[in-house]
C-alpha cells in the first residue's frame, strides 16, 4: 500500500504518467498508463522490467518492428455485440489496419526464435514479449474480407456487391445527363445575359442548381432552393432537371441502403469474435504501453536494475528524472546521489542546510522506488541493485486541513500514527523535516520516540531533520545511519552531494550572514544560543572536512601504491625473464666452448701422434702438451663478466632491432590507413557523383547539364542552398551533381559545348525541352511561393537554352513584379528584362531574355 492518498502527487509521479502518455501512439496505450498500478510481487515487477528491456533491445537491434497503425476501435467492437448494429466505413478501415498491425507484431515476436541445435525446445529471442502473444487471436481472414469491400483509401468499392455496382453505374449516367442538361441551360442563359459569364452550377441540398440574380429568377423556369446570405443571389433548379435530380436522390438512397447491407453483412462476421478481438486489442495496448516505457527510459537515461525480492536500496548515481529534465532545459547538470539502505543500516537520517537538497534526496528515493514497483526503468548506474517493499509511506509538505480541523503539526502526528501502525520489516517510510511544526524541544523529543518505535519494528526509511537529538540517535542505535548534504562553507553554496556516515550542519549563522541579515542580529542570536554550540558545530564541520580531505588523500595513496605494486611486479617479471635468458645464453656459450675444446683436443692429439710417428724430440712433445694445458686453463677461467657484457650488448642490439621493426611496422600500417582513408574518400566522392551518397555542406556542385560550379552552404532534407559566385540560390538536391574540388570552371566555349558531352545530360535537356513552356503564371501566389517557382523556371530555361520567356505576375500593387525583378537582376545569365507590350499584357507580364 501507499500512504497518503495523494502519494503520487507528493512525489511527482503524476508528471511521470503525463510523460508516459505523451510517448504513447494511441488511446490504447494511454488507457494502460491510466490503469498502471504499483506492485509488491517480485515476479510481476521482474516481468514488467524484462518486457521493457527486451523492447529497448528491439529498438537498438532492428528498425522493422511494426508500429504503423495503433487504432482504438474497442468501443465500436463493444457496440456491435448488439444485434442489428453495424460498423461504419471508417471504423472498418481502422479495424483492418490495426488487425494487420496485431498480426504483424505477433508474427514478429513468434518468428524471433533462436534455433539452437543443442536445445530440444527452441528459445524465443524476446521471451517476455513472446509470452504476451499467448492466447492472442489474429484474424487474417477478416483482413482479407475487409479488402474485398474497401479500397486502399477506406471507401466502399464499386464491386463490393453486384447490386452496388449496378446502382453506381446508373447514378453516374444520371449525374452525367443532368450535368449536360444543366450546362446547356446555363450557356443559353449566359448568351441571353441572364447569368454572368463566370458562373458555374453548384450544389444545394444535394441538387445541382444555377446561381442567378433575384431580379432575373422568373426568366429561368424552375424551383428556387436557396439564396445567399446577402440576398444578392438565388439558386434555381431548372424544371428540365427536376425529375433527373429526383432520380439521382433515389439512386443515392438505394446506394446508401446497399452500403448498409454490405456493412451489416460484414459486421455479422465480426460479431462472434468480438470478445477475442477485444483481447487482441488489449495486447496491442500493452505493446503501445511497453514502447512508451522504453521511450521514457531512453529520454531519462534509465535502466532496469538488478532486482531482489528482499527490501534494500543500493543505488549508484541515482538521479531525479523530472529534476534532470528540468535542469537540462536550463543547460545545467544534475548532481547524482549514491544511496544505500541495507539490513545493517535501514534508516537514514539526513541533515544539512536549507536548500541543500535534503527534500530532493527524499523525493528521489520515493519516486524511483515507486517507479520501479510500477515496472518502469529508473535513472541509476548500471551496477545498482534494488529490492521490493510492501508499503511505501511519505510525510512531506503542509497537510493542514480546515475541513478536519487539523493544524500542520496535528496532520504530521496523524501521519506518524498511521505509519507506526503499518510499519514492519517491508515498509519504506519517507519523512521530511521530522518533528517540525511545534515547540522544538518537545517536537524533537516526540520525533525521537517515534523514530525509536519505527527502528524497533525494523522499518526502512529516509528522514530529513535539523534536530541535534535525532543526529545523536543514529550514533547510539543499531540500524540507523547519519547522512549529510554537503555544503561548501568557504564558497557558501550547497554541493547537493549526499555523504552517508556523518551528520550535517544547518549552517544557519553562515546562511543568515550571506543573505544580508544585520550583523547585530546575527551576533545577538549567537549569544542567545551560546558560543559553545556554534563552535561545536564549526568544529564538527572542520572535522568532517578534514576527514573528507584525508580520505581523499588515503584513496590517492592507495591508488598510487597499487600502481607501484603493478610496476614492481612488472619489473620483477622482466628481470626474471632477462635472468632466465642470460642463463640460457651462458649455457649455450659454454656448450659451444666445450665443443670447441674437444675439437682442439682432437687436433692436438693428432699432432702428437704425428710427432711420435715422425720420431720427434721429447722436449718438443712436452712443450706441445704444456701449450694444451694452458689453453684448457684459459677456457676454464673464461671471464664471465666479459661474457655478460657481450650478452648485454647483444640483447641491446636485439632490442633496437625490434624497435626499428616495430617503427617500420607502424609506418607501414599508417600508410595503409591513409591509403584506405583515401580510397574511402574517393569512393564517397564517386557515390556523391552517382547520387548514391547524400550531398553535404561544403561540397562543390553544379546544376545538372551546366558547368558553373558552386559550394553548398546548407542542406535541409531534399533542398540545398548553393552559392554560385556572388549569387545564393535554393534548389532541390536531385538537380545538383557533385564535382571534384580541383575541377576548374570551364570557359565559355567549353560551357557552350558541354551539352554534347554526356548522353544522360542530353536526355535530361531533351526531356526538359519537350515539357518546357515559355510562360509561367504566378498570379495568386504568395511572394515566397512565386519566387521559388520563378527560380525553378529560370533554371530550367537556362538549362534547355531558351532565348526568351514570359512571367505572368499581374499588376495589383506591384509586389510580385518587384520581387521577381529583384531576383532576375541577380541572375548572371539574364541579359534583359522588361514589361511586355501593352497589347499583350503590359506591366502585368515580365519578358526575360537570356
């Protein structure tokens, strides 16, 4: 339950409903918004959030979800449940389009099946939305039946029945006959001067009549049906067409009766399915509602947080959606809040200065929790989690009631009584300015006693206050935490940041001094309350400030320690790797040395054997052996330091070689990237030339068939503003073609020969020539419309090579004539313009020479 009755208004949820309605496509979704209620069932809320999440996926992943026609024809369907009633043409047309939309949505959700060979039962791509399609009936046969009787504009077809076709044919013949007769009478009357030359037949009460002056009405035999409001015109139905008009009225009546018969016959087909059709429209309304929730989530940058069944609040970067939208209009940013309520600290007491954000914090908690339990996404960080409460109760604002004889404080006490009665371990209580409204000492005492009762019952809550005893309450009771809305005492401005774990100061003296209250008043107030109280408040804030400073320092040191540990670990790993490689290289070098020694021994032994065989002196043999032993000692005592230096130099050479290789590789990749970018730009230019890519601001273009180039100044959908030399003109983009910037304008001789260069250009020119008329009539147009028409006309005339054209603008006040000639004076190709000859129109026509 929620308390009080106007809970939604107090937290601003009525504005959320309004935003949701604006996102709906039809009254179908709006009715769902009106019926939206809060829930405390985990499965239900989870299903709502999953539906919104899946629809947001559909919006991001594809753009072919059927959203064309959302028409609400439920009232019409309910009406035809009575016999002898029928649907009208427009209702059947809306029924046809909305039934088709239902068919398409059901087919879309049911076709999105993930066919995994390892799973025996296929899994839908959008399970929550797929479940909505259960028991939703679709009626393709009704859609086909409607297509047989209605055309694409929603009107009854001539061949909806054979009888209707015959009636309409006869009606067309009758109307044609009456029209011919009436025009014959009218021409005769005009020749006799009874009727003005520009008069045409008109309709009165469904009958064709001739307007004539009252004094001449007896000259035309017939029936007077009506007269104008001024009485200067009467409308006469000539006697010759009275019978024919009567026949037309009879045929129209027969046509209407046949249409009603067709509509009734179709309605009889619909009537047995009315209950199922209404259920299908409930499905359509649900889809509209879910789409509106997804659009609202996109607008407020909201997500569907991880949902838990047990009560708790763990919101990171929580934002009040209405406040954020309001600040965005003022180009300001909201300050997010980190709010945590868990089983260890389930009541949060927030203190701080006035206008510091305490009430906003409380309303944020109430609004977001209520939105969540209504199945709406909430604007929090993606690592946030949320729980569910059975009761949400709020006491905020002035509830003074003259009708019930309640003062402000009495209304607060009544709210406290109701809250304590309902409070339990699944109740969220939100109280703003707890204990205010009466004498501070007793008000604070009662507030503390009420708070203790709520704490004993295990209730969850967010409470704002200025009372010191409530701040101390949190330090001495389990499950209660202090929170402070931070305030910059040096800048004297609120920071709108919530810090949980410490109380806040009201900064009453500082704020009073900032507002300009006389210093004498401030000093006297300080004397009354006592310097110890003020100094303790300041000391508390200094401690809080220092604590925040040292916490930030500790965090910085901790981060740097982690960074140093990572660097040390990296260096140790590199040293171990180098040492390993060094040992491997030394082992390899020693193995090579041993192999060399063995080879030397073999050669020396061979030499000794040869000496013996040749009867060499013993002294010579001894000397050879001494040399051999000396060589062995040198190999055994090889200086490992020199070896290490050699190895180090070798490794440095390897390192430099790797760096050069990497540099070469980077240069090669950069060249490849530039080449790819160049190819991409070339492809884009080719696409612009061929019309596949849209022209952009700054592109060099020319009018198709001409050589004069210009630059695009702005592009608006299919229109572009182009600067040709000193002239700025606006034309359709499909009349322009892209050219390379380095292309230089052709000289006059080349421009004159340009028409024979391109076959497509020649075909375009020939087409324009065959359809081009040398006269343009802009009479009756507004100035901007006429100017646009003249611009197109002049461009076409230049394109097809016309030497002279005429523009009919009329005389009037000369405004059109002046605008058109101002424009003509800016066109380089125009050599002369002047009034037409008096015999052919004079000042009402401008002749233009190119």
